[in-house]
C-alpha cells in the first residue's frame, strides 16, 4: 500500500470527527438531562405565524394547517421541515422548465434545514447551527430562537412577532 494512503487512514481514524461531518456542538448547555429530555423528540408544527406590523394581523405563511416537523435528538442534531397545507402540484417534467422565485417559494410553499443545536435553559434560547438545507442564506449561520415548553407543546418565538407552535409526537 501507498504510505500516503496509510497515513491518511491513520489520521482519519484518530480524527475526533467523522469523515465529512462537523462534530456536533453539545446539546446540553446550562441544563440537566431531565430538562433536555423535555425538548428531545419529534414535534409536529400546528401553527407558523409572523406578525405583520403594517396590518396589525398575524400572517399564517404556510396556511392554517401547516405541515412539518422540528426534530431534536439527544446527541444535538436538529432537522426542520415545513410546508404549506396546500402544496403546489408540479410534475417532474414541468419542474424542469418552471421558473421559481426562490425567495417567494420559501415564504409561501416550503423550507427545510438541518444542523446541530444547543440550549441555554436560563435564557430559554435554543440555537440552531445550520449546516445545510433549502434556506441557502442560513447555511453556516447560528439561528438563536426563544422558546417556551409547556407539557407537550413547544413554542418557538416571542409570541409578539413570531410564533411556531408545535406538539410532541415522539
């Protein structure tokens, strides 16, 4: 075998991270395992609203019954997938020739992202460290979010300008 190849394999084996992956930030931050267990799981979105200060009304970007899940694992991985309650029906053939306004698609149809997360229990902030997804401007950014947990209901947002209401399903 080539000496360079053997050295590469040894370095890979001794590396603290998996090949092609960044090591996740710890999911436990200023809290206990019992607190973390309250957040860990699969959460189904039941409301995704933003307050429109011009009209003074809440906007349901993805309809009154949005589809999707927020998933938080105990090891610190987050995955978010949201879509409208009335998805656009597009065939594979027409998708190849359809022009889409990317920004409008995000704000009215669907989005997803994944990465790792940490929790600051004292400040009630969950920070998503985005590694990839359909929101290209989120990739490699930190997305802190205020949250509130009440039993099997998780609210992401401040309830004044944003609110994402989720119920635990797993």
